[in-house]
């Protein structure tokens, strides 16, 4: 996963970060993050006093009037007028992620990274100074499903128009300078060398390879040292011409704009892109063979990653699975996994689970690291917790707490223009209903214990887990007995 200035899909994916609803929409990026073992934070605990004070009532939230249309070139546009600040956010999402690499892993990531390296008459420095001089901010990123280009600008005409002109050139007519390609390749190659020393990244790459086999999701979204080296400028230009087209784009706009101004912006951006249709989504992956792969690595800790195929973004069980996972391990303290593995036994700094629904079936993953001499027992404990949870389902109290947390965090999901534009991009890219946010909340709040349990069992099985462990081979010790005060403190900071 490449992310340049981080316009990460705050769609409701794929890292496991602060808010329940943000995690719901950010799932695609989370899949990339989890593959890189970026799981150092989690959602708020279920016992937040601020949520308790709601007394069962959801706080007021911003109502979104989502307008939508298509451009002449076929781009889907979603727009929310927001006059509070004299600025606007633009996000263009393309089906141009690594799943479209077509046998050349890394071509999607390199293409996206090269967007702002040169346009006619401007090199990377001039482009950066152009945006900076207008008080504008450009961002881009590449993931498994998608690639994005974003702009934040003042809405006043004399700032907006030149910023949009430059953005349209960068997204639609990059020149792909040869010297920039060499520099970025060297940066990526250095990154691959660093990853060889990072057991979490080693585990993530192996996990996706084992889980997805020959599917496009299997290879790292940044490619490999072998494939990156051979990618040519001609391949980048061909990929851009195929994947960065108006018909393959979703344009999200939020801010201090009228409908007429938004239409003009969308038309300008769309017309400035190459002409072409939408690209087809990848095929659904096949079920992977369950089993354990161990990779020897000199370390005091062992990384444990467990996964199986989950769901795609269109699956109607997503609200039930999201709440079910929140109780299992998607939150912070108080989840089943965190309580049993960290709080009662002090075995880990953190243990997290996540569903990452994508264009096709994304992964369900559990991720943690523990002391090497306790790794086998810890792995079995995690498997037993998942198995028991599938058998018993959540308690009514756990479900009530999860609903309250979701209700409390929901207003923050549309509190800023940046969060809204990310959500619009996700709704458009995954072809979700315009009412998706409200629908998700209503469906989640109506769920019963039995419905959550049924959905979790429909999509997960404790005997289908693909497991990767990375660490040293050392004699194992028995796990400490659970207690309210573990004899050993949990690891303070992850090793990597």
C-alpha cells in the first residue's frame, strides 16, 4: 500500500483506528495496513464515560444531502454542499489499485506515485510550490482495490481555479519523468530491504500470499523488488491511460460550492482525464487451504497473524459482522480477545481483529505479537477464543455496549469535510446506496444477539484459519493462568 500525504480511505476499512464507524468505512485500507502489521491502535473502549452520559440516546449528527450525477465521460459524482468554511475537498477514486496490476505487481503503485512528479512545463518541485502558493494541498495513494488523488483548496475563485487546473494536469496528464522513476524505484527498493528486517511485514506478505494464492489480492500492493525493477515508463503510461479514465473514476466533492460550481469542477476534472470505460472488478477468490506457516526470524517476540476470507462490500451481513467483530476484537480494552489475552494474562501489547470487505471477498484477520516462548500457547488461546465466540455469540450486554459505542461515534464520522469526502468516495466506488450511512446505523441498532451470532457463523469458521507466525524457534512455556492482576506486565511497546 502506498500513501503519499495520506488521503487514506477514511471511507468507512480496511488501519484499525479510533472510531467504530471510521473503521467500518476504512476497511480496504485496513487490509493493506494489517498486511503491514500496522495495528498499534484501536477503537475506543466500550466504557467511555462520555458515551455513558448519553443515557442511551445518540447525539445529534450532521445531516448530509448527497447530490449525485454522472459526467459526460462517465465519472460518477457525489457532492455535499457545506458552507461552514471557505474551502472544499475533492477526492477522485479510480479502480486502479494493485488488483489491476495484470501480472506486473507494483505498476499501479508506481503509476500513482508518479502522478505529481511532472506535468508539461513543471517538475515535482514546481508542482509542489504551485499548490503551496495557492494554499492548496494535493494527496495521492494506492491500495489493493483503488487509487486516489485528492485536493483541498480555498473555494474563492482566484485560488480555486488555478488549483483545479494544476490538479487536473497532475491527475490526467502526468509526464512520468525518467529521473523521477529512478528515484522512486530506489526509494521503494530501500523500503523492501527494510521490510526484510520487520517480522510484522514479513508475516503480512506471507499471509496474503497464502490466503489468496494466485488471486490479484495475493501480491503486495507495492509490488516486489523483482517486479519493480523491470517496470518501464511505457508500462506506466499504458496503465495510466487504461485505469485513470473518466469512466473509471468516482469524483467526490464537499465544501463551499454551489451545485453549478460543483458540476463545473467535476466536468473539468473528468474531461481532463484519459477517455475510457470502467475496469472490471477482479474475480472472487477461491477458499484457501487452512494451515500454519512458520517463518524463522531472530527476535524475542513472535508475530501471529490469522486470517480467512471474509466478505465483499456489497454483503448485506456487514452491519452484523461489524458489530460482532467489534465485540470480538475490533475495539480496545473490553473486547473478548483483549480481555483474555492481554488483560487477564499479560501476553501481548494488543490483539485486534478486523473484517476488510473489498470489491470482492476481503480478509478477516486477527493480529498480535507475544513472547516467543509463549507463542504456541497464545496461538491456541486465540483460536479457542474465536471458536468459543462463534459457538456462544455475544452477550446481550456486549451487544448493547457495542451499539452505544457506535451511536456515540457516528456523529464524528461526518464532523469534517475531509471525513465526508472520504465516505462519499467509498459510497461511489463500491456502488452503495446514497443512504448507506443512515441504513448502516439503523440496521446495526436493530440487530439481535441471535442475528449477530448467525452472521458470524455464516462467514467464519475456526477450522478455516490460514495462520502465519514469524519468530524464533525456542522451547515453549505454559501460559500463565488468567487473573485480574497478571504476574507479568504486558509488552509495553511492539518490537517493530
